[in-house]
C-alpha cells in the first residue's frame, strides 16, 4: 500500500515535470505535441478510490494548465478520461477487468495498444476541441488530435514497454 502511494506520487511529479520542462517545448509542424502526462491516468491502480483518482487527475491537468497557461483545458480533458476510464478498461481488457486482475504493464500488447490509443485519442479530441473552441475549425482540431495522438501513443507504449520489461 505504502509502496503504491510512493510510486504514484513519484510518477505524478515526474510526469508533470517532464511535460512542463521538456515536452511542452516540442512542437513539430505547428500542431504536433506529445502529452505523456496522461500516463498517470492510464497506469493508476484500478482498485484504488475512484473519487481520489478523479481528483488527482484534475490536479494533474491543473498543474499542466498552470505551466502552459492554458486556462483549464488539460484539467477538463484529464477529468473526462479519468471518469470514463472504467468503460475503456472494460472494452480493452474484458473479463480481466471484470475480475480486477488487470495489470497494464503485464498485459498483452494488443490490449495495451487498444487501451492507450482509445484513452489518448479521446483525451486529445476533448483537449483540442476546448482549446480551439470553434466548430468551423474542425479540420484543425482533427489534425491536431490525430498527429499529437500518434506521437503520444508511441511514446506511452515505449515507456510502458521499457518499464514493464524492467520489472519482470
């Protein structure tokens, strides 16, 4: 229990710092930017208190918003995917989620890709829709969502593969 709290605290702080100090300075072609801070939401233990999890997701997004001066769009997108995470887990992992035996780092690669991809695309779609907030610029929103999602998914998969291999 104490080890889980320590691990999640370190993950939270590290992801916010990496996002704020390194990844926010990456901006390929004007609209491709990775947002790996969502790994905290993706990897948070399933059995823990859901209300605490949603609150921590809000704080995660809020800290990223503070560093980016983005007015709450990261907090909104983070809370949304945190709230609907059980649906994505059930879709990606099926009965393993029903029996509360899902360990993202030890799951099959296909399930991991499905889960990370769904969560990332939904997060980015909400994030960029709120950021642009103009239905006339739907192509810009879809472009930013698509390309940033691809970059984020690749980085998240690489990170989960590297760290799950280390723990085996």
